């Protein structure tokens, strides 16, 4: 069963309240025009859901391999509508967890991920220079 569906089964009332507070802080960050805070709160929300799902170390693994995704996430915050859309999707995800609705949670998370991956494609195309990598300079000039 996917993590977000597990979260619907395992979430306690205090954990759901923590998720709701987290989403409320996201809304405050948006209203204050603070994308850096929103980004941190987004990270924390995903980590909390994985914790509730019984996979507390999964976010550490994800975090270790998502540098390119984070570039896109930071660039997407330049668009003022992006954090608002992410916030709305987070409200849906947390609502499904609160309602113990695994199908709703799964659908909301899939929509959330599709949005992010569509943004990756769009932003990578618009800002290709941020995603090009030079090959490592191993053994250059060494005889």
C-alpha cells in the first residue's frame, strides 16, 4: 500500500492536527510572500506524511537524490500561483488523510506529483542552462 494510503490508516488525531497546522503555516507563508518558508514547510509536510506512514527514513533517502527536483521547485516558486496551487493540493491530501480515505489520498497525491513533474518538464525547458552539467574533469592535463 502506498505511503499516503498508509497514512490514512495510521494517522492519529494529534498527527492530523499537526498536518493541518503545517498546511496553515504554508498558507501564512504564501500570504506573507515568503517562498523560502513555503519551501521548508513543503519539505516538512512530505516528511511528516512519510513518518505517519511508518517510513520515517524515506524522506532522507528522497532528499539525498532530489537536487534537480529542488532546483525546479525553487524556480517554480517565482510564479506566484504555484505555491497557492501546491497549498490547495496539500489541503486535499491532508483532508483525505484526516477522513481516512485511502483512495482520495492516492488520487490527490498522484495529481500533486503529476503537477510537479509537468513543472519539471516546463521549467527544465525554459531554464535549460540550470540543468546542464559539465562532465567531471578527471585526468585532464595529467600525463
